[in-house]
């Protein structure tokens, strides 16, 4: 017979069934967000952690201070955009930021301009998106989609880092990298997410983490009890004595 010990097998079965029932509930859209949209338990937890992450990812004031080191620094850069269809948007964004001699040749964008002024414009766009304000960015660029603009900035400035390094403009390249990582990325990735602080949700965060630990142990004990019930329990081997 497959079942060697009935008691642990029944405990394991009960734990596994209840685990699966709760898992099904977590995949059911029975919760609501602040806007009244139905969410599953997993989506709700994901939203909570996204909001907490955004709340601790506002680096733009520090980024603005770093721009002072490149104010008035005129650079000429030529880059190939991995997404050539964004080149016209990149050209418009560069021109709006004060760049000159801007050219687009089949996705290869060349421009000259004050690096500080260009990056200040990028940071302003990212700041608006971080605060879920797409309209000012769209208005600035003649109605263009705000997220498309930040994508164009990303695909233009990302390869520009290597181009500046080739010109031995190392510190300038570092500032561009900082703007991309600490302004453009948070602004674009967290757009539409409401930022919250960990201190405002200590109880909820602690409850979610405790539940995660308990739920993981729940599954582990279910498997352990089932294995013991079918005779696969681990036992200490006997020490073989030498004659």
C-alpha cells in the first residue's frame, strides 16, 4: 500500500489542499486599489511594493545639483539609436532643449549643444513623469506622447555615454549616466504609480512579510508530512561498528 502512515499523510493532504485553496483566492480579483480597480492578491502586493519603491527613489534634487559641473560645456555627439523610429522624436527633443546642428540620418543622430542645458531639460521631463504629470511634457513637445519622449532621451543619451568617453570627457559621461539612472529610469518606470513611504505602511509591510514566511513554511510542511506518510521520511542512519 502506498500510504505507510495515515496520520502524517492526512495532515499533509490537509495542509496542501488548504494551501492550494488560498493560492486560488490570491489569484482571484477580489481586492481593489485606490481607483476602485479589481486586483488579485498578487497584483495588490506588487502595487504596494512598487509604491514603496517609488517613495524611496526620488533622486532628482541630487541630480540637479550634479548638473552644475557640466553647465556651459559644449559637446558634439553622434549616436546610432537602437530604435531608429524614435530618431524624429529625439531630434525634436534635442532642438527644444537648445541643441544645434541636429541631424538624423537613418537613425544616426548628431547634435551640438550645452550639455548642462540638455540634461536639465531631460531632468525636467523625468521629474514631471515621476510626479505622474504627463501633460506638461506632451505640451512641451507639441503633443507627443510623454513616455515616447523619455524613451527617445534614453536611446539618445545611453550611447552618448561611450561617445563622450571616447572624447576623454569622463566626468561629463558620468553625469549623463547619473541622469539616466537616477532621473529618467525612475520617472519612466514608476509613471502612474503613487509614491508612498515605508514609515506610512509599517504594519501592512510587516503583515505581508510575515504572511510570506508562514505561507512558504505552510507548503514546506505539507510536502514534508506527505512524504512521511508515504514512507519517505528522513531517518538517521545507524553507525556501523567494526568487529
